[in-house]
C-alpha cells in the first residue's frame, strides 16, 4: 500500500521535498540583506506552490499535510525578515510582570538603566530604535497572545517565538476549516482555500515572521461563516476579537448595512435597522471590554499618538501616496506627508460609504467583494504597506473571481530590496515595478474582464 501511494504521488512528493528544502534554507540560512537569494528562494517556492495546487488540487489531505509540514519547518527559527517579534516578546513579558505595555516606550526603560524583564537588552537591540522609541499599538487580544508566549517562555527568545508560532499555525488551521466550509456554502471550489493556506507568502510572512494577521484573518473568516449561518450576534463578538488583534477590520464595519437592512428576509426596514444597531452594539461593547483592563487617559493619548504615526510619519512601499508626495516636492519643495496623511483617510472613508450604500452588497459574496475593494483602496492610498498586509486581501479574494491579490502576494517580495542596504532606503523603480504589475492586473480584472462581478450596481 505504501509502495502504491509513493508511486501514485511521486511527483507531488518530489515537489513537496524540494519545497521543504527551500523552506529550510529560507528559515535557517537567509538574512534579509541577501536580496538575490531571498528573491530566488521565494520565486522557486511560488512556482512549486502553483504546480502543487494546479496538478493536485483534489488531493486535499496531501495538500493539508504539506501546508502543516512547511509551517512546522519554521518552528525553531528566528524570524529573518522582520524585527517586530522582539517587541511582541517585550510586551508579553511586561504583561506577566503586571506592567501596562501601553504606558511606556522601551527606550524609556533602557535609557534610565531599568531592565524590567528578562533579556531586556537583547530584545531592545533586536527590535531597533524605531520600534523601541514608540508606544505599542498592538490591541489587547494580540497582547494576550504575547502574554501566553511569555508565560511559557519568560527567559527564552526562541521559546517565545515557538509559542507564538504555534498560535499562528493554529489560527491558520482554523482559517482552513472555516474557509473550506464557507467556500462550500458559496458553491465555490473548496481547493481555492489552498491559494491562501499553501501560499509561500502566507507561510513565510505569518508563520515564519510571526505576523498576527493570521489570527485576525481566522476571526474574520469565522465571523463571515457565522453571518452566513445567521448567527450574527456571535459574529459580532468574533469580529470584535478580530479588531482586537489588528485594527484593520474597523474599515469593514459600515459595509454590513445592506446585509442587515436591505436583504429580503421578510424583515421590515425598522427591524433590519434594529438588528444592525444590536450588532454594532455587541461588537463595540466587546471591543471596549477587551481594552478596559488597560484603560486610562494616558493610554488613550499614547495609543492615539502611535496610530497617528501610520498616517503622518511612516512611509514604506506606498503607491498613490508616493506619486502625490512627488508632486508635493515639485510644487512645495518638501514632504507634505502631514497634509496628505490627513486627506487620504477622508477619501477612504468616503469610498467605504459609497460601497456601503450605493453598491450592490446584499449577498455574502457581494459583501466579501466590497470588503476586498474597501481594503484595496485603503492600501492603494496608504503611506505604509508592509508586505504582510496583503494577507487579508488574499484571503478575501479566494471567495471572489479576483486574482490581483494573489499576484501581489508574489510580486510584493521585491519591496524587501529596501533592507539590502545599510540605511534601508527604498528603490522607487522597484516599487514602481511592483505596483505596475499589481495595478495592471487590477485594472484588467475590474474594467476589461468579461462581466466583472464588482461592476454590478445596486
């Protein structure tokens, strides 16, 4: 039987073995400054990933086993493309020491010679001055994940990374479970979930580099499944949990209007508005309760200050913003991020309102598609688009006919060229190439592809 299995799956097993070898090299023998090696390994993994799904999409158990195996290969690795996890460990250890991580910067402790947690100096050196110099912006459920890591590994950086990695892997398994069920409900091919679960981008950025978008995504997909099952009160709680991992899902909240008010379920408009009000109330109360243990006026001030930095101070891998910034330099002679950073959020808000009330958004598929476009517009206009942000677009896209997030999940790797030099400066020609590819696919799918779903009006 084993011989027959090996014979039947020999090519797939060969692909998997090569992938495993490349992942091992990626996780244990790569530094992010080695740009050629980074892009070569990633490209090879992406080609093999595409072949695995294209040729073996009906071998569900085999693909699931491969996806879990590839994640476990990273288990003992220190993230090599991001320093953020050092701050995660710091926050978690602060919590189990009974200290509020929102009230102090890391630098404030180090500069005063105060080392409140184990390996404080190593963590400070690892996270870098930028991360250490600002107040934490990670919401409470994310902080809980950090605290769990600190609870099980309070004196080991590798041990903390292992615990956080297991949490993210568990979240991916949950996304696989509810994602497949949701695809079935929407009468879409269930193998579509593997464009997310088996994607090297997801494995490397989430499991490998310990970005908790994976946990946020799990809650989003679970909530969408609950909405489809008409368990909207529980869905409100789960969406609140998602927001309490990362704030990004806040952008989706207005989009639920038509789901409650405009669908033909035998409900009056008044009843629909009432249900929507209850939904929002449950969600917001849950978020408030999760933040409550950390609440103080100083917390509010620190958190607002840190979140504001993402709109008016930080710049990385942007597209439209970089064009507008260049125009500002041309006419004003200086960087107008402070002004642009205030205007673009207003445009995002107006666009989300347009999607919420003027676009057809009543079925779950329509709701997911508007979520995809709302978030895409936000990232297209954002001043900072770290590679792992694309993960949320990718998971939403597998329920639709749009492939531009899948293309983006491949081409985004070139943005890491910024880390190939000592001062981490971006090559704007590389950024232009990235977005030329992404926008080309986006424009083709939205405006030229036959009967694009999204162009259906309300």
